C-alpha cells in the first residue's frame, strides 16, 4: 500500500480514526466482510455523511453500491495509526486502574511504553509495587525531562483530575489520555482524549443488542 499523506486530514477526522478501527475489528470478529456507511453509522453512532467525508480524506476506500471492504479498511487504519517511533508514557495515578494499565503496558504495541508511574499517596510513593517504582508528583517535571516522556495517562479521580492535568501540562506534555470523564481546562496546544468506561460499556451493549443480533438473524 502506498504511504498515505495525512497532512491535510482535519483534526476532527483524525480523532475518529481509532474509533473506526475499533469497530472495524469488532465487525471482522463478528464475521462481517463488507459494510456500507449507513450500517457503519449504526455501529459507531457517527452520522453516515461524516463517515463518508472522513473516509474521503484518505483516498478511494470504497465503491458505490458495494460499500467498504472491512479487511481493507483495517489495513488502512492500522497503517495510519501505527508508528515506529517509541512513545514514552507517564502514568499518573496508581490505584486499581493504574495498576492494571501498568501491568498490561500495551503488550500488543511495543512502541507504546509506560516508563514512569506517579502518585501522591504516601503509602505508595517511593515504593516498588508489582515491579513498578512509584514517584511523587513533585518529581514529575524532572522525570519527564530526564526520561524523554511525551505522553501522559491520568487515572486520577474526577475531583482531582484538573490538579493532576495542570501538573502534567506544566511539565510540557501536550498529549494526555484522561480516564476521568469530566472535561478539564488545558491550553489550545494540549490534546486531551477522554475515556469514560460507562460510555464505553453502553456503546458495547448497543453494539451487542442492535448489530450482532442483526447479523445472526441473516445467517
């Protein structure tokens, strides 16, 4: 496949690409080989016109009357979203969710690497837990510079999320994955992606109830 030129892809489109890839993989696992934009809209809850416009920025991905080949779309999106450059990640918050993320550490993508863990809990700071040394947040800026960290994941509860994000931004990090669903205030050059587990579960249930049953009914 020829290398794709992504310089002119709108930011809003780029933010939806991981969502598209996630559902394409789900469709492939369900045995779906091709899909039309209207059907994909039902799955993703993204308007079909938006899907067609997003896909048009990436070249000729489908055919009129046929739709889109699921395996080919997965190949395209994997190419777009994959990177050979290591992303060194700081994990802020070492509660149950933080521990799960640290222990998994993106095993399916060796280019994503959690290399430093931070917390303010005195019962955790300075200790090695499950093989992970926990640094205090007061060391965050120093460690970011020392370790070449460019991305941060925050699992801090919503009531403390803004404080944690402020410290992350002050250290020069501009890419943040936030597991607290409440929006935080950041400068325009900082990009925050929110993960709301309740919303993710509701989306999964919608997919199970409304699409996979349709597929089963056609068999």
